[in-house]
C-alpha cells in the first residue's frame, strides 16, 4: 500500500492556497468606499457585495464541505483555486456593480472548496509538531486578509485604475499557486479518504462530537463575526471619523488590526484551548465596547484601541475554535467537521455584514455598531460558557491536533 509523501513543500503549498483564498476574499474591502463613490452606491449595497460571498460559501460548505474526504485534498483545492482565479479575472474586468456580484459568487465557490480541504490537508501533510498546525492555519488566513487589504489600499493610492488593477496581480499569483498545487501528493485512500460514495455533506456532525463542535462553531463564529464588523463596516466607520483620510490611511489601520490577528494565533499556541478561547473572548468584548465608543463619540483614538484589541482576539478565537474541531476529528471525517465549523462561521459573518449594512443605511453607522456589537458580545459570552462547561478541554493545547498517520516521507527526509 502506498502512503502519502509528506514534506514541507506540500505543507507550505497548501498554506499558500489558504493565504490566497483569504487574500481574494478581502481584496475588495478597502475598495468599498471607492465603489460607493464612483458608482453612487448606498452602504447596504457595498455590504451586500461583502455578504454575498459568505452566503455562497455557506451553500458550498453545506453541499461540498466533505468532498475532499472522497476525491482527495489536492483535487478539491485545485478546483477551488480555478474558481478563485475566474472570480479574480471577473473583478479585473468588472464595469459595474452587477459584475462585481458575479465575481464575489465565484470567490464564494472557490473559497468554499479550498478552505475546508486545505485546513484538513495542513493536518494530513504536517511535517512539524502537531501543536503548530492550528496557529499556522489561523495565521495564514489572517495574513491573507492583511495582504488583501494592504495591496488594495496601495493600489487605490498609487496605481492607475484601482478598481481593477489589484486583481491582475492576484490573478498572476493564483496561476503560480495552481501550478504548485498540481505537485501535491496523492492521498492513500485507506489512510485519508472516507469509505463509500460521496454524498452532499448537509449539516450532519459525526457521532459523539456534538459538544466539541458546539464549542468550535460558536468560538470560530465569534472570530468570523468580529472580523466582518471591521472588514465590511470598518472602512465606513474610519471614514466617518477621519473625514479627509485617504484609502491608504484607512487600509493601514485595518491592516494593523488583521496583522495583529497573526500575533493572536501565535499566542494561542502557548495556551490551552480553554484559556485561548476565554482570553480571546474577553479581548473581543473589550474591543467591541471600544468600537461602540468610537462610533458614538467620533474618537479616533478609541477606534485605534478597538482595532488593536480586535486583532489578537480574532486570532485567539479562530485558533481556539479550529483547534477544538481538529483535535476531535478523525482523518476520514476531518474535512467534514472543519467545514461544518466554517459553515456556521461564514453564515454569521454574512449575517453581520448584511445586517450591519442595512442598519447603517437606514439608521446610521452608530446604530449599526451598537447592534452588531451586542450580537457579537453574545457569541463571545456563549463561547466562554461552553468551553468552561467542558473543563477537559483545558488539557488540549490549541495546536494539539490528532497525531498524523505514520506515512513515508520523501526519500532522504527524516
């Protein structure tokens, strides 16, 4: 029986796919005010552009979240990257908001195929300590979001045709990633692939994993939701406070927050799952309170405090939630369980973005900030209650996933 060839190259190729998927998803973020100004769009439309992506992604996870357990990680990731490349090209030519919506739909399909498959593949291909995978996965996602915002801000400030040119750079990188992904190893069906024929996943949770799933889903959803608050509404809130600020300045503020998510992911590897989730939720609540004060008083310093607190809290929550799911999952249903966590997380993200945009259009940004902050505080408190009720979780390090199946490595590797 032939095993999987596990190597650092395979692991980092998959990490690149995760980074690019999140880069693509966040690429329009700093452009929302530019879309609104150039095409005369209300806030509810620009937040709908954001929200249609997680809506499609949720549908993909609901139907295809477990597909890589059957067809293999490499195939699922490749198909997802092709859809992401197609969506990026659509954005690169988009002449109107309707075509932008089409690009977001393609992005949702692509990320839906990549994110669960790649998260499971990082465990499958892991050549490092099992502790490293959870924080590295969260850090890769945060780095992708940061790159998307930063590149968009730089192009808006300095490049010609900023509504389209950032996507051509991203498209070129996707081509490279697709080529690299074709060299990923094939799976050993007996070791990694689920038995029987593939069926749409639905929302079924593997038997006996209800409590770990509840902790993972609520915790990760808190991280997703807080990220949505800043990515979908953050530019508008910052613009309302700094009325003459350039897109680059606003982009750098948002980048600082998402970059600190990487720090939170790194810190999570030093804590137990229980501690990472509790600390992350506490920091998130403080961040949301600061955001409320910033929106209500128009205080720039308070918005900075909110952004600084939000970054590490999202990293801790994401690493804690995904670490809980990965630690509980067996290889043959790992993608299924992780995708089910992403499904709920992206559903919350889309709801927060769309609902916040609708409230902002109807009643103003301050009212929107109040409601989305209250909702996300409820998720944070629920995460603390759930993880405290399952005290055994504190014995599991955040990055401590199931030990990888013993498989041959590349010739000459140890």
